[in-house]
């Protein structure tokens, strides 16, 4: 909770609009009813109900979201995970404890600029 | 009659005479021994026989044969003695062997080719919780009919080990609530009399190890690791992230100096705690051998230059010269894990910066017999001889304790981690020399890539 709040705040303070979901299942249903395609998606690995990996696969399957940058955030210590997520379609894999909120915002902004989509919406969690 | 015939006849007569002479001599000798001939001299076909002489010769002969008989008897006795000795030795060897088998924590069975149990120990019954004495491996397997047990493959594995004459290992078999590791190993005998014939399997050994405890231990270590990485790091991330954001984005609102300092302290403490947690997790992963080394061919000069470039923050207010020299340009590429190499360099160069107040840090790279040797030379505090021996151990800071306490804050795991990493990359790491007050030289080596 406090994690999502922190990242939500970091993006909000940097003038981004953020939609939050606290578990994989609600993230999936939120995405399916969302009118606009978000500029980027931040995804935690360890979510209740549907875990981050399965959600990533599900999002990438949807043609609507196939080009949206997806940033995976984790505190997992298993380096094997990085490759697994990147090959499953994640754009960036970040260790939360090694990245400050402002750095994450900067990296996501760079990705949004690169994908030339300036809508400024994010789904966090 | 020809001359040849005459000669032949003469030879025949001579032969006959010789034989009769010998026969007569033997007969006379017999009589003599029986005491039937008293005379000391006898005439036979014109030859004088020295009876005394003959008698002596016969007695000598008898004497010789008696000695031989005695010798034979003695030989027989010693053979019998040896047999007794060897039997005892064999019995002792067997007793030792059986005691060893009995004391094994593994379950142990030796069976013959017909699957009959010849030797077994008590552990087999306790591990498998057998209620009856096992007579055959098949009987053991049969006794678990209807129980969820992976042991039903055992008969097949034993057959396979005999037929292929090789060890068959079953890594992890579930057996009720237990986990077992099973080895089937053939007992092979070579025919000594016919060395060319094929070796024969005369039976097999079954070893059963109860690995339930080890598995539970491993699982709890893994769980601890997962819990530690998530549950410990996540709140720390929130503490550090929020403190960092407050200092960054609300600098103007934090007018009170004390409050600002308090926030800075929270931030610094969280940074320190994070590095401790990370080091502990790293050690735990390295010690368990559960980490990946991604080897690739790369130019180590680039990694060194990158590490030295990023050093600015560490050097801070100190005025230190930092230089890098390579023996040759370009250096041959190395074959190692690039990120891990960077990690080791950050550790060594970071230590050098920590412990050096004046002067500088020099990094050198040179070719040394299939390896690239990298030295990190500082003009820092140096390490006393007694502490030199303790370096690279767990919880041992890179410098002297007394200095470390006020100059740095360290978990004492950096060099230990570097050592674990470097040995898994096929290199070496160590302290080349150090003198208190003058500085230290640390080195590590990386294998040269065969591609270069």
C-alpha cells in the first residue's frame, strides 16, 4: 500500500495522471474498461490474485496494449527474474530498492517520450 | 658278424652287467640294513664291495629323507597356522565391514542377482519404517503397495544397474511424508583366472538416504531468502524513497534546520540499512551457490574506466588523484561476468577511497599467463600484519577496525563477497602488499577470453 502510494505521489508531483490498482485482478479489469490507452504501465511482481508475470502476459496479449511501455518494479533478489520478465514483454525491469522514486519517474518519462505518446497517463501497481 | 654287430653286443653286455651290479648293490644294502649281512667286504662278479661305505651312504639317504619329511610337516603346520591367522583376519575385516555398514545413517542392502537380501543394516528398516525383516528388494517394494510412494521404481532401477553395470541414482523420491535419495550400485567381480572374459555383476548395493530434513532446511532457507528480499527491502524502499522525496521536493518547506537534519539522518540510516540488507542477501545467495554468473567476452579497461568515472561521489571533499594504466593497449578481452567484475572493482576502489586521505589511487591492468591481473594501489592507511591475515573473511572490514569505526561504516562483507564472486568466475583475489601508513595493493585476476 505505502509502496503504491509513494510511486503514485512521485508521478502526481511530477504532473502525471495516475490510476492505481492494488491487485492483479482489478488492474486487469481496470485496463479492460479504460477509455484511454495509458502512456505507460508500472507493474509490481508480487501482487495478490493475479501475479505480475501473468498480468504482464495478459496485457501483452491485448493488441490495445501491445506497444505500451511496461516497467516492472520489484524487490526480488533473484536475478533470473529480470530475463524472464524482459522476454515476456516488459520494457524495463527495475529493482525498487536501488531506484529512487524520482529516478523511476525520469526513466518512465524517457520511455514515454521515446514511444512518442504524450498522453501522460499511468497505471501504477 | 660285422664289426658293428660285435660292438653292439659288447655294449649290451656292459649294460646288462651295469644293471645287475646296481640291483645287487641295492639288495645287499637292504640285507645290510636288516643286519643279515655281517661281512664288511663282499666280492661280486669280481668287484670288491665296500660294505661299510655303502651302509653309510644308505644311512645318509635315510637321514635326508627324514629331514625332508620333517620339513614337510613343518611346512604343513605353518600353512595351517597361516590359514587360522587369515581366517581370523577375514573375520575381523568382516566384522569391521559389518559394523561400518550398521553404523551408516543410510539404509544399506546388498542383494544377489536373484534379488535376495544378503546384508542389510538397521537404518534401512528405520528409514522405510519396515515392520518385517526384508528378504528381498521386491518384498520391500511390495510392502508399500497402496501407499503413496515413489519407491515402486526401485526394482526397475536395481535391474537396470545390474544389466548396464552402472550406478543408478534416484535424486528425490517421495515416500509417504518423506523424501528419499536412492543409489543402486552393481557388485562387479572380475574372473582372475580369465582376465579377458567380461566382468560379472554378482549382485547390487542399494543405498537409501532420508533427505527429508535437508529438504525442509533448503525450503526454509529459500523462504527466508524470499521473505528477506521482499518483506525487508520493501519497507526500507518506502522509508528511503519518501525521505528522499521530502528532501528533494519540499526543500523550501523544510525551513527548520533540525527537521532537515532529522530527515537527512533518516535518509542516511535507511541507505546504510539497505546496504547491510543487500550484503546479507548477497552473501546468503552466494554461499548457497544460487546465483547466476553470466560470462561474456568484454574489455575490462572499459569497466575500470566506468567505475573510476562514477567515483566522484565517493571521493567527495578529498583531493585524491585517480589514475588507470594498462600494460598494453588494447588489453586482451576477458571472459567473465561484466556486472560482477564491476561490483568487485567498486568494492576494491571504494575501499581504497575510504581508507585514503592524501595521495591517490592507481589502477593497473597487466597480462599474466592466461589472465588479466588488475591491481588497485592506494596511498592510504594500510593494514597491520595481524589484520592482513583476516581479510576476505566474513564480517572482516577491509581496513583496521579502529580506523574503520570512524572513517567508514562497513558490514565487513565486501571483500568476502568479492572473493566468492571471483572464485566462481575462475579468477583469484588477494592483498599483494600493505604497510601501515603507506598504503595497500589489492589485486584480482580474470581469465583471458579464448576469443581474443
